C-alpha cells in the first residue's frame, strides 16, 4: 500500500537512480498538500559529474 503523508517538506535522494523518471517519482512525493512547498536534494558521488 505505501504511506500517505501529505506534509513532507524535504526529500533526500542518496545515491544514483537508474533513470530520470525514477528520480522524479521519488522527488514527487513531497508537498502533496497544495499549500506547501518541498525541496528535493539529490546526493551522488562526484564521479557521475565527470
């Protein structure tokens, strides 16, 4: 089923995701309440930027 949390304000993705759509799915879990704003933080190793 999963969790139904509406007030998540910060999403941290630690590590590389297999695709952009997987990243967007995870970051999209924030601020389900339309009155809130969420921040997504994507932390990956520097090797992915070379």
